[in-house]
C-alpha cells in the first residue's frame, strides 16, 4: 500500500517505537507520540513497546552510576529490551533514550534496521563524575555505532554527541497546532494564567512560582519530587496521563513559564507552549537556551510579563509564525527519509 506525502512516496511497513521511559517522563511521552503520529501520516504501521520501565528506572536513578558504567549490565539491558522487539519481527525500530543503545547489537542480529534516538546524556543529567562519565561514553559509543542511524531532538545535542564520537541527525520534537490565533486571543486577559508545565524538582522553581503567585494566577504540572510542597490559593495543579488530556486543561493559560537549570538540550515544554500560542517567560541556564534560538522561539524575562499582557495580540501573532515552522509531520522529514 502506497502513500504520497509532499512529493515523497512511502511503502507501508512496520516500525516499532521503544522507550524505557514513557509514563515516568512526560517530555519523552510527548516526543514519542508526535514521532509516531508523523510515521503513521507517512503511511507506516507502528507499534509502541514500553519495556522494563520500572527496572530501568530503578537502575537509572538508584544505582545508575554503579550499574550503567559496567558493560555486563548493558548486555543484560540489551537482551531485555531486544527480546519483545525481535518477536514482532519489524522492519525497523526506533529506540529512545541513550541506554537503549544496549539493544542495538541484538536487534541487528535479528535483521532489524535500528534508529537510536538519544534524548539526553545520562552522565550530564545525573551529574556523574569524570571517570564514570568517560566509562559510560565508551560503552555508549561502542553500542550506538552499530545502529543504522542516530538521531537527537535538538541541534545542540547533536553537536555535543559529535564531540564524544557520534554523528546524530537532528530530528526535532515538533508540535501539533492545538490553538489558532483567534482562540488564543479569546482567552481572558482580565485574570491571565501563567502555565508551568515542567517537573517541580528544584527549590528555585518553587520560589519563582510562589513569587509570581503573589500577583498572578498560575497552573502547574503536579509532577516532580517537590510538587507536594507547592501550595497557594492562586495556584491550580493538574496531572493527566496523556498529552492530549493535558492540552484540554492547559490551553486556557495565557503565558508559558520555564524555570530550568539542568544541562538539558531540548525541552518538550517549548513545543507545548508554542502549540498553544503561549508566549514564554524563562529563567535559568543551559544549552536549552541556545536551542530555543535555533528554533526561533523567543524567550522573555520574568520582568516582561506586564508587557506581554498589555500587547498580547502582538506576542501571540509572533508565536503563530514559529508554530507553523515546528508543526508535524514536516518537522520530522529527516527521520521519515531514513525509513524510505
């Protein structure tokens, strides 16, 4: 069965998407879902496998540095990840998360084309020391090099991967345009809502949100180790199992808020706020700021809130220009071309 997509022709084929973090990582969940939708629009039959989530999460967070720097552990993970995939006999698989590279050699033995999507680098995310980081990268490069292709969600992460010896094609997360200009401008401006859609894991996030709550209404994602610590009459919490359900709640917010100090390269929150035409105010540091510049997403300081509210029409229209360029499936062309 053939499908035509923007002058490209695709043959109907089977693609499995595998991630060890889905429900435990809203950002990864959103990216996987968007990639899957682009694949199906292009005519690919897809299947999602969420494998060994609790086991790998435990290894990742509890004993990560001790376990994930040992190649014997990678071999065990690789067999666990590859087993259910090989049983399905797909023509291709997309593995999400760097430690999923452990499955690459076993999947190649089954004759499966493998695309590895590295979302972040574990040693940076978990603050490994130099010795542990180097050992992790040695194993990662050894396994990832056997994949047919490596992709990443950002330009900045692809540049970082090149420095450790891996060539990764940027395949951005992308978005679905959930909000039109007319809908965005119909939101109430008398009592504007600021949305913080990220995990609440740092005291600085709590401080910024509570400070803003002294003057504005806020909506926050009830997720993260400090989420239960946040309480204020002007703060509404939400928690939904799927991005689609979260959209129904968060689309009423006028402005997006990002407070981030981790060395993360791409934020799914960028795409969420742009999909809802919410101008973004941001505080923090990290390569995600450079990535926003690549994406032509304007990040505003906290001091700009009143300016945004007073000139909301102007700011929303600028968001709409960015939204169009980040929409799926076109944003995923580099990945789709790998599966032709």
